[in-house]
C-alpha cells in the first residue's frame, strides 16, 4: 500500500509499504481522511522534541487525526466491528500499569502514540492498524471530514472542561488555529461568553465567519475580567500573559506548546491564587466531541481549507499554501488519491 514517510529533516516521500495485518485485539482501518497538524510539521522540520529524546526516529510515518472504515479484525475482536466507520485515540497505553489502571493511559510511560511515538505507523497511508480498545464508532451524522476532526476537537473539549466555567461566564482563548477555534466553538455551544485573541487579521476574520464574534489583537483586547484563559497559541510569551489576564482565583489552561521554553513566574500563580491546567491529548474528550458533532452543536468541517493526496503532503508540511484555500487552518489528506 502507499504511505507517506518522513525520512529526515525536510525530506519525505510516498512509499510502497507492507499492508498491515491485524494482530490480536487489533483491527485494520481503511483511512478515508487524515488531518495534518503542527506536530506533523515539527516531525518534518526535525524540531519535534521526541526526535531528540529517542521517543521517535526517522524514517517515520505520521498522521494521528483520522477517520475510516474497519476492513479486517484480528483474533479476539468482535466481528461486529467490520464495516463500521470509526476514529480512534492516538494514545495507546500498555493497559496494565498504575496510570492505565487509573484512567490515565494517555500518560503511560510505555505508551505508543499513533503516527508520533515509538514507531506506531500513522494515518497518512491507505490503511492503519489500531487496537480495538482505542476505537470510537462514528454515527451516520458525522462524516469522514468531521470524523478526522474528532481528535483536535477532543483536545479542545478537554481544554474547555479544564477551564471549569459555567454558562454566562467569560472565557478568553489565545490562538485562532484549529484547536483555539474549536475551543471557542465548543465553549460558545455551552453558553460561555467567548473571546478569541490572535495576531493575523485574516485568521480572526475567519473565526468571525464561524460565529466567534468577539475577536481581538493584543492592541485591541478590552480590559475585561476573564473567568478563564485557554492558551492555545504556542507563543512563548502567552503563558505569562494568560496568568496576568485571568481573574484571581480562577483557571488558566495550557494546551499550546511553544517551540522554546515559556518564561512564567510561578509567584504570579501563587499571589493570584490561579490554578494552572495542562492538557495533553484528546484522550477523555473523544466521545464527548463525537456527541457534540453528531448533535450539530458544533460543525468543525468549515475549518478544513482543502483536501489533498499523499503526493502533496510534503509541500503542505513545507508551508506551501494555495491562495484559493483561504484562511481555514486545517489541511486534510485523502490517502486514496
């Protein structure tokens, strides 16, 4: 089958690789859509920290936002999974350590991460092997485009939950990328007054086109009391700024990851009695995201600017973007092309 393979910093190719065979407790999924995200770009550029800590190595097959159809099942798997439309968790814990037993399998020290960690192949390929325990079925109202946006949506939903707000309270989301916009849409669907902070006029205008009307730059941000702040920006200066902006005694949620260490004075957390929440992965947020998409509370599909084939992925990772694609932040891949 065809798969996109990153062979080194700035180099990649589409290769013919062996077709996966479902092992015990596993299925093989025919991939219909896969998303390209910032983590994939970091693997392509060589900046991803896992490459420097030994948790990942070239050559590697990326892609962890996906949707598809189960085409084969290994020993011990209920045959009812065959033909089902699914997406799945990226984080594959060992299943028997204290973290896994305590519901924190996404933090398992021995975990695999699909398309990211310890060599588990990713979804930028015709087919993908997945443990059945990681699968989430997709209802008929969630198509493959929305299905491949469940993983980023799960991250966003966990961030919104981490903010611990009630309807009518005020949230500031920093960063109008895919995660930030999804945070804003999910929060507004829960009745939270949501504001979005960004830099690019184009990206903020796109967010407004989706109904996120309160958008600001650093220069125009009004002096409002924010009951929570979600930093989805990846800017090194934003964590400290988020702590300054949030109301004392409330929460700041960190989900954006900067390319360098972010300076943050912990004394500000103490003096302002602020709770800092970190979010790693969509684990725990996938089912809730599917429910919200299925009910029509949030439609993530406008976030997809274009869908390309495997042969175009390297150009996308290198930053090439056609003007006709507009300002939507997400690029999808149809590996069948």
